[in-house]
């Protein structure tokens, strides 16, 4: 049985976790806003510079050369923006993941303690049922850990694919810019 003190401590821990996660979520939003404001400022400045450059063009050949010279930096900046956006999202997600892992580990420990307590107070002859219950809990914990590992591996593969796609996009823009 849980005592009122244990219930209050559990609620207090849950509230602290909630506020911690809320703070992390706001930090992620704040980073996203900073990224977008910086990107907007840079785009505005570049647009002004490009407009000035376009207005100083003397002939069509020079205009084509200007356009070609602008394409590569644009692809690199888009890739950098996407990478930064991905870093913000994955960092915030990792913080949530850590918190959830901690909560899950704590819940598993409490449940295991509850099973042990029930086993100690179980009537004689119920050892088989208690052993089956402990075995089922262990199997569930192992399954959960396997899922966590699979999710981590999938996340690593997704990040590697994202990095490869970004590099490919930037590299693909180089020959295009040279052909013009």
C-alpha cells in the first residue's frame, strides 16, 4: 500500500517533471524563433544585395553569370537552415526522451518493488503465481528496452539519411551552377 506521503512525493515529482518539460519545450520554441528571425534578416540583407547587383548588370551574359553565382550559396544556406532546424528539433526531442526514460525507469522500479512487497506478503503456496508475475514483468521490461533500442537505431539512421540528403543537395547544386 502506498502511504499519503508516497503519493504526495509522486505527485510532486510528476509536477516537477511537467514544468521541466514545459521549460524545455519553450527553450526549443525560443531557439526556433531565433533561427527564423536570423534567417529572415539574412534573407532580407541578401535580397537587397542581390537587387543592387542585378541593377548594376550591363548585359544578359552578366545577368546569367550573376544568377549562376547565387544558386550555390542559396542551396548551402537552405541546407544549413534545415540542419539547424533539425538540430533544434532533435535536441528538444532528446530532452523529452531522457525525461520519459527516467520516468519509465522509476515506474518500473516502483512496480518491481510493489511485486516484491506482494510476494513477501503472499499466502503460502502462491510462489508459482508470484514467480510467473515476476517473469512477466521482466519480459515486459526487456521488450520495452528492445523497443527503446530500436527507436534509437531508427533515429540514428534517420539522422544519417538527413545528413546524406543535405550533402547530396548541396553537391548537386554545384554542377548546376557551373553549367550556366
